[in-house]
């Protein structure tokens, strides 16, 4: 007789799939918010139910057996189906109360969302708000967030997007930095100045090259990928950096400069899964977010 998996054992499939994708119990435990012993027991339980070995234990992690590898695709299909069931059920809620989970970049969460969320809470006190401040992409398909504020247009299917506008970016530095190094008078003066850049993110290097200026990672004398830390390095006088125009303008310690080259703007998109977009409380928060974000963007063509 073929092994039969109890339909209630989705948690076992979820554990199997996460270990398969992460390659270790520790990585899967972090993703699922579970303990390693719990995941280990779930894997053993699934192997017992299926009468098959799914992994071989290696010194550096877990490696799929032939049977395990064959189960990854149907397990992912099951995960997608479970996510769709959850989304569809949640999307039927007609309540204007409950919780809405919003994910946004660290800088957006730090400098823009608090005032907007305060106004949302005044307008809709029955709606609770959860903020996920992260520069990682959160997957709306699996309910990691209900609404995302993105600085790019997502291309996944089944997502609803709204372009709010574009936030102007500026080149700037602290008053203390310019007092020490003098002003930047144009592209020819770049070599005489220090710049704050990213560590592993190549966005600034790519931006310089698009402007016709060849730079390498070493051009940036101080480097950090965390945007909040990056901004405070600029504020502390570590060098010239890049910032959202409104953030730089509101800081009395910062001076914006015109280097004589065009600086691209930062697009702002609201994103939600199609099934959730029509939930009344999510639709309401979506509309209030759009109103709150519009003053930050340059809507001129």
C-alpha cells in the first residue's frame, strides 16, 4: 500500500520544504521561528509517514535524497495553494477592524511612516498596524505583509500596484565635512573629496557609471549597506553621500549640493496581493498611506 500523508500535516511539509531550501535545520528554524529540535522531529515524522528517507545528514548541513528532491516541486505547489487559501479567506473579511501589516524600507519606516501611521490611527482607531522595517523583499503571497511600500515596481503576478510618485534624491554632506574639506564644485573635483558608499550593494557604483563617471568600490572611503547607519555616517561628517531630498532638507546639519550631473529619483509604489486589496481595512489603510506619502514625492512629469 502506498504511504498516505495525513492532510492535517501541512506543518511537516512546510518544515521539509524550508530545510530543503535553506540546507540546514538552523537556517530553516530562523525562517520559521521554530526550534531546531522541533524541525528535526517534524522531518523524522514525515519520513516515517512516507516510509522514505528525504535527507542525508552532512557535516555542513542537509542534502536531499533522490526521493526528497522529487518532492520539492509538489511541496512548493502545496505551499502556494495554502497561501492562496489563506489570502482568499482573509480577503473576504468585511470588518473595518483588525490588523494591517506594512513592510517598508528602513529609511521609509524611520523617517516617513511614523507620522503617517499616527494619522491612520487617529482616523481608524479600530485598525491595528504592524510595521516590518526591512530592506529585504517581503513576500506578499505568503502573508509576510499585507501592504508593501516599495522603491521599485514588483513584477510578480497577482499583485496590485500603485505608483505614488518619485522622491527626489540629492547629494549632500554635513556642515562639518564641508567646513573641513571645502565645497564640491563639480565632477572634476570628485577626487578631492570623500564619499560614503555601500559595502556589497553596487547601486551607487552603477549610478556613477550611468552618469559617465567610472568608480570602483575603493572610491568610497566609508562603506555600509544598512541605510540608517549610512545616513548617520553622512551626518557625522564621514563624507559626501546620497539621501532622499526631504530627509536631507529637514536636517539642519546637512547641506545639499549640485554636482552638475543628473541624479535619478526614487520611485514609490504601494503593493498588495490582489485577494487582500479588496479587504475593507487593507483598502482603507492603502488609501491613507497613499495620501500620506504623496507630499514626499515629486509628482511633476
